């Protein structure tokens, strides 16, 4: 369902690069109209997992382990609802199929179940010593966690039949750094594979009995596993891998070829709508003006919707979410390599994204007293900001040519004051901004003074 993060200080993402991949920036089929989204800053210090609770109008956000950072709850637009200080150090979370419980991997040593209505802890599933637990997935009557070796001898899966009991430790499938997913449409089945080495082997594992059993196994399903997304009806799994540069899906439970959802460039994520009608696929390292996320109808190779993030906004693996009927989706991007910003984007056929807007203005007034020959100017802005974005200002007197006399960064202060020595006549001041990547619209504003 989501890319499972391991450490609070970093993200595992190994993607093979090639010149050929960079040139394949478009899907095989024609694109729909490309919409731009700027996103809003989430009220978090870090981010490791995000989950949708559409019925309650909530997003749940895990901030990682090690900093005592609490579970964060926002509305569907990313506005803070609460910080659950009693629930901290979370590396992964997932809502149960019936929406009653929110399962969370906590402290790398247990899974907790929260009452989703009250967000209070109602059950705990302790991990054995030496199993570094970082991910959680309920399926059927079982709760499954993925772990890496911290002294137990191997990575693998932990399978609990009830809270407060010892789990079955299973290492016959993925046994290094498992990525797992399940679906309410196939209770007791789990799709799993290892990230961290290639090629990828994908497993379908039945965990409903006393001991897990491999139902199907397919080798060489790609390189550099990122994510699995099992359809709600349990009949199809979309795999996200660094290579090949498409989102391949496989039938369940036999892992036979199903569909290919064209990516055209490095796959980064995938997610299903709750009704199974829509697949969202995310892409990495896209060029400016290329889609970062496509929405496809199930089984189709022609995208129905496309959204573009600014070139510096990198999609976080595991953050794609889609609502029940496929009309709205969410994704998180970061604007820096260390993921110190977390921008939430929301978009879809029934929910237009927040578009880029350039808000640039200039005011001018004459100085007083001995400064009557001086123009006092104020330039203000709200977006865009950044070290690579500049505004500049020119002056033109009595219809003459424009002369640039100042240039500065559009930084987070949003305001700059300056002066200009006025000649006699009418002087028009023009402040401008132009985005090198042509994502934001041009900024343009004027002010006029007469001496």
C-alpha cells in the first residue's frame, strides 16, 4: 500500500539511472491536460508514512522513530487537527479495512492498535528481541510486520494471531528488508518482496494458517523494489520498481502478467482508489512540464488525469493516496534533498489542485522634507520563494526606456524596501519575476510617481 520507510533520518530509494530513461519522459499514450500543483506545508517535523481516513476526513502522519515525535492528524487539506503526544516514534501506519483501528509500528519493537475514533491505544503486538520492526499490514485475522535483522539472524516477517502474544517469525520468503502489502479483497494473503538488492523476487504468502505458506513466487520482476499496491478486490498487484520504467501489475494469487500502466520514466509509487476503479502512479526525476502523477482507469493504458509538481519538488515514495471513487488523490513532495520540507498536494477530477500563483506588488511614495526628490519603494511577494528566484525593478521617466536599478531574491521575508533618486517628470516603476522553469506565471506590477 505504501513504501515502507526504515530510518527516521533517511529514505531507502535505489533507482538505476540511464540516459535512455531520462529521455522517456512521457507515457506511451497521449497525455490528458497537465495541471500544476504547488502543495502546502504539512505541520510536521519529519515524515515516514501517511494514511487516509476518508470517512473521518483525516490524514494520519507518522514522523519516524528516535525523536519522540508524535502522531500528527490533519484534515484532508493538510491543516492540523491534533498531535497525539501519547503515540510517538511511529515508522508506519495503516487503517484497518473496516476503519475501526489504526495500526502503527512503534519504536521498532512493537505494533500498536489505536481506536480510530478516539486515537487511544487498545492493543499491542510485541516484537521479539533482535527483530527491528518497521512496517505493519493487517490481513484477515492476522497482523503482519516486516523487520530487518538486529540480532535475530535474518530479516523477514512477524505474524501475530492476537495481541500480547509471540508472533510467528517467518524468513522463508523475503528475508532482508521486506516490503509488504495486503487487501481486504484477499484476506489472509500478503504480497511481499525485498528491497535493498536486485533482481526482485515477488512472493504471495498465505498467512491465515498456523504457519505462513508461499502460494506463488515470481523471480526477476524488476530491479530496486520500491512498493507494492494490491487492488481492493485482491485480484491485482501493481509493482513499483526502479527498472523497468513502467508500472507492471500481476494477477493474484498466481502472479501471472496482468496490466502495464505506462510510466515512461522512473516509477516512484502507486496506489488504488478504494473501489478499485482507479490506479494512481507516481514518477521520479521528471523534466519540467512533465507529469509527476497519472491516474489510470483499472486495466487501461491511457491516463485520464495528470498533475505536475515544480521541478524541485520530489515525490516521496509511499505517499500516494486515492479516495474511494478515484476523484481525489494526495501526494507528498519535498523541495530539498534532505526532506526537511513536506508539501502536501491534493488533486483529482473532482478536486482541482492549488495552482501556482505569482503574487508580486510594488508601492511608491515621495519622501518628505529634504527627501522630496526621492522615491520610497516597497516590493512585496508571497510566492514563489527560493534561492534561485529573483525579482527585478526598472524605472522609466516620461515614456523613456526602462533602466533596471535593482535585483534581489524572492526569499521568505516577502518584503523589500529601497529608494530611488527621482528626476523631474513622471516615472513608472516596474517590478517583474519570471520563472526559469516556466512553472509559475510571470510576475508584473507597476507604480507611478510625479515630481
